[in-house]
C-alpha cells in the first residue's frame, strides 16, 4: 500500500488535492509504501535550502514515521536537481524572524532577542537540537543523496544511519570563508577522520562521491539513474529484520560513537561556532562575515579558477 501526504511546517498533514496545498507548495512530502517511509525535501527551486518551516516539517515527518508501527525504515531525499544546498541564507522564504513551537530544548524563543542571545537560541533549537533528535530516531534512516550536499545539507545526511549517493553528488562545507568553524552539527572528525576534516574545512572545496566513499563518509555510490531503486532495495532488505533488533543495534553504534566523543565534541564546537558569529557581528556588518549565497559561490569559482 502507498500512502502519500505532505507536511506543511507545523501544521498537520493534509491530503493531496486539498486547497491549502494548491495555494502553497508543501516544503516536505511524505510517502509510505509498505514498510518504507520516504520523506522528501521539496524546495527544488532553491536547491532545498532549509528554512525553519522546512525544518519543522521534517520534524513532523520523522515523528510520523517513528510513531507508525507499519514503518520499519525511513528514507530522506531531496526533490529536484539537488539533495540540499544547506541553510537558507537568502531565499524569499527565509524565515529567521518567525517563531515556531519549540521542540528540541527549553531555550526561549529567539524572536525579538538581541545579538548572540537570539542566534544561540535559534541555532540550538533548529540546527543542533533538531539534528540530534533525528539521529536518535529508533528506526534505520537512509539519506538518498544526489547533486549538491552542502553545509547544512551535510547535517541532514550525517544524522542518517546510511548514506547512499549518486555518482553526480558533491559535498562541501565552505563556511570557514565566513570565519566560522564548520556547520552546527559538527560531526566532521567522526564521519571522515581528523586530517580529512581539516582539509575539507580549510579548503572549503567540493569533494565528489567517490572521494567521500574513500573517506568512509558514505556507504555506496550508484548511478544517478538507479539511485532511488538502489536505496529502496536496501531499505526493503533492512525492513525484513526485527524492529527491536534494528533499534537496539542503532543505539549500540550511536552509543559507541558518543563514547568516542561525538556529543561532547559537538557541544564544545557549537560554542566556537557562536564565538565566530559574535565576532563577525562585532567587527563587520553581520554574523555571516558579510557573506551570502552569491558571494560564497563567486569566491568558490575564483578559487577553482586559480587552483
């Protein structure tokens, strides 16, 4: 059986054909086929840049899959040409000024708060807090990655248990150009090793799927044309395993990773991340070091041309 619905921010899911869906395209799609739930980011015109609305819609979808006894495995994908180009730092749908129902912690609402008090509260909730929640979802998750997987897009892939990438995928975390030491969910040394993490961040360059596989950051590389089929096949095979066995195995590996310092490492780097934001805001015009999506793109192109 296939069940298709959409997730609209914090609003409840509505069926396709509803007038609300026609009025405003859904930012997240949800589909269940048998034991497989497929969650798809749906801002293709902006390369699935993540605004808060999308983040909370993803949370709704993950919770829905977790609560559904018929779901054994969850796939996270992106609509259009790319998985995700990262956090929304400049689309017309950027909603940093909006309040949402807080779920990942007990920090106050960021809206109306000054300076670092606002940034820290928002990013603790929407970025670090949400990703940690999703990592602990007690069902196996698979990131189906294609095209761009940049900065905040890495966070969404890294919280998943498996990452299957198409051969046209590229990965990058270029935020050191902003003076910031990597994205908020700082898993770099654990997913690719310390020396590779330094190179990845220092250069801010793209790495392709084959290089990511060599580094152990992803599980498999497959042709773009067969990506969805391959991911679905893997999900179906996992779904034959006992649900509790899968949940306990996932928890066992996550706990081992935490004993290797993942959680405490992230906490310490999150503080450095916000030191960088505060420094940028104090000495420059904004917390991003004066950078936006266009300037970051232009800087990358200039760097590649001179290499």
